[in-house]
């Protein structure tokens, strides 16, 4: 009887450890996603210098590289995809986009930042 009691207690303990580990994993993923999202929003909302289209395009390309690294670390797939989409837009930015189409470029970037914040908040 004593070995049965020990076996049951051991099983309950191991089950409890599994649940605790799963819960800790979910909390860790949520914290990781929150940190990644905060960094992504910070990078994406840095205002470009529209008076210097070359510098603005270069900064967009640098931001794309930073965002790509963050997208790969996002525990939330939806947030990762939103970060990656924004990175693609920034990576494809040309000097001409900034020089002659800055309003459209900023509108698209703003929409993608909005989608990112929604994805990060779970909406």
C-alpha cells in the first residue's frame, strides 16, 4: 500500500510539474512576444528624415534587418508575421519612394505598424 501511495504522489507531482512547466512556458512566450513587439514598434515608429531621402532609405533598410531578427524571435506567429511584413516593406524602400512618394510610403508604413500593434495585443 505504501508503494502505491508513493507512486500516486509521484505521478501527481510529475503531472503538477508538467502543468507548471507548460504554464511557465506560456508566460515566458507571452513575455518574449511583448518584449519583441515593444522593440519592433520602437524601431518602426522612429521618424524618418524625409529631407534626406537617401538617409531615410538607408535607415529603412537598417530597420528591416533589425525587424527580421525580431520576427524570428517572436513566440506569437501572428506578431512574427506582422513584423516580417513590415520588414519586407522597409527592405524594399527606395530613395524614390521617400523622395517622391513619401506620403504613400508613410501611409503604408503606418498601416503596417497598426497591424503590428493589433497582432501584438492579440486583436
